[in-house]
C-alpha cells in the first residue's frame, strides 16, 4: 500500500490539536487547500485522516459503511450524555432502535405535524413587536425545542421547563468544544467544567424523567395522539418506546438515552439552520425579496400549510444554501474496523476518519464562487453535475439523519410563518465568528432587529 498521506506535522503529544481547537474552521480549510484529498494529522492522541473528495466520503458512509462504526476515540462525556441512543449506538442495538423509531418519522405522520409546527411558530411571533432586538439563535432554539417535545414526546414544554432546558444546554456545548488538553483530564476529575457538565446532564435527565412519568399510562390512548388524528394509537416516539418497554423490549435507561438524543439533536440543527438563514437573508436583500414573493404567491398572507410547502421552491433552495455555507454538523467522524484504502492510502484500523462538511461544502472544486450565497445553485440544471456527496448536511447511507424530513418541513414552516410578518435585520457591523462543539454555533449573540412587514 501507499505511504502516509500528507498533512501538517504538528507537535509531540498534541499533534495539530492546538491549532484545531483555536479555530477548527480555518484549520480545516487551510489543510484542505494545502494537502488535497486525504490529509493526515494528529488530534492529541488521535491519529486522524481527513477526506475531502466526495467519492471517498460516499465510500465511507454508503458503499463500504459496514467497515466503519461510530468512533470509540471520543471521551466518555458524550456517552454519559447520549448513551445508547440512535446517534451513538451500534450493531444490533442501533438496528433495533432505528426500527422502533420508524413509525414516529413516517412521512405521513411528519406531514400531519405541520399544523402543530406552525402553531408554535405563530405563538413565538405573537410575542414579538416591531423594533425589538432579539437573539435569533435563542428564539429559534426555543421554538424548535418546543416543537420536538410536542411532536416526539407528546408533551408540552411550558415556559419554565423551556428556560431550564436552554440554561443547561450551554454547559453541554462547552464540554464538546475542541480542547487540546482535555484528553489529559479524566472525566471523573472534579474540575469546574466537569462539575457543570454533569449537573446539566442531571437537570436535563430530570426534565425527561418528569415528561416520561407524565406520559406513562397514556401511550395507548387515542386522546394522547399528536399529529396523527383522533381514534388512533399515539405514534410520537415516546409512546412508541413506552409500548416497547411494556413488551420488555426497552429498558428505562435505553428509553432515557433515546429521549435525550431526541431532545438535543432533534432541535439544535434546525434552530441553527434557521439562525444562519436569517443572517444570510439579512445580508442579501434580493434573496429576501424573492422569499417574500414566493410566500405571497403560495400562501397569500395566510399561515403556511403542508400543501403550501409542497409548492415552495425558492424557500427550500434558500435553506439548502444556508446549510451548504453553514452546515450545523460541520464534521462527521467514523472509525474503520479493519485497515482500509482511501484515495490511494492505507488508513489503519482504529484511526479517526474525518468527513468535513465545512470543507467539502465550500470547495471550489465542486462549487462556483463557493463563498457566495446563491440559492439558485440548487436549481436542477446547476446541481446535476456535482458529485452526490459534495453536499451532505444530514450525513448519508444507512445512518443518515432519521429526522431529515421532519427538520426540513419544520424549517420551511417556521421560515414561512415568520417571513410573512417580519424582516430580520442583523444589528452588528461585522460578521459573527463561529464556535465548534457537537454542532457549529455562532460565537456571540445573534441580535436581529424585527421590522414588521406592511
């Protein structure tokens, strides 16, 4: 096999982890420009191979996915948080849980949730006033967490529980920001960061336990059905898992892991997609005007419906372009279970394979003028010649995001509801910086002034 792939040499023990931690986005862009399709570097003790060619990404996620699994090299904190939920579980456990979850994400059920989604979006906008300055990231996180709890827990997240959830998400996010020294500090060490992280996990688990207790006994009641009509057994994810528990197919811990995964992963990416979309529209008034034109033509000033979403064209392209430029999940990791060969190089078993959406989505190899916001690049005739995995905001292959359809419907309905009533004006004079964690967050509040539309 070929020799080692090229890449930055780094320093003993830490490798390139300090450069990565300081600014992962600049680091990834720079090494991709310098070294090509397969890049080797160290992230602390982790031997890492970054792939920037969509053909190699497709091999890892789709055609040879059986050779890889979710990595064991990450610290124990994420395991503490998400356990054996769908995001982290492997093998038969993952297959069983994925199969159990399918009814909750059935396309017909997702379509039936549209009214609930717009109800939450309308309630959010009802609290806004012309001229207000709001942190749009917090606003989008608040509405999407309420939607996911309603749709997948069959429960209402009142103002107090919403506040508790949001207050405890910040310590979780900080725990997963790149840190070159973290591998030197065990999770059991009583550092301030570890204590805050564990306390936040306990609080969120308490919220989930309360909701589970409230719903236990209603999992077969048609009156508890959310989104799938009356007279039918409820098919929200919590009801599905509670019924599985009664059959002995689900432990208390497994159920909690799935609900924690759904609470966090189920709202964060959509909230971030919308946050970046509002920013991009505020910087591109011509695109914002086209969004308003389409909404007027399709919705006519009324709250958008599922039928309206099926007619959206430009709105969907705007969201696709926002996820290209600012993919909430900006890297995916896999760990090969055997030695593999990618891009002409041998990648050893047990190493880290990094698939960076941030790099691939912004590559001039696959996109003309890639730094420019251009929703029309998603017109069929322009996207036809691009490689399939030049764009993978929801991953791909058997382990693609089960909530993709849910997220896209939710984003379009929230965008359609808000944009018919308000224009959002970014208040800072300079662009925002980015912060890496499990997902890609703005590094400062995203203040936007609300301008009521006539």
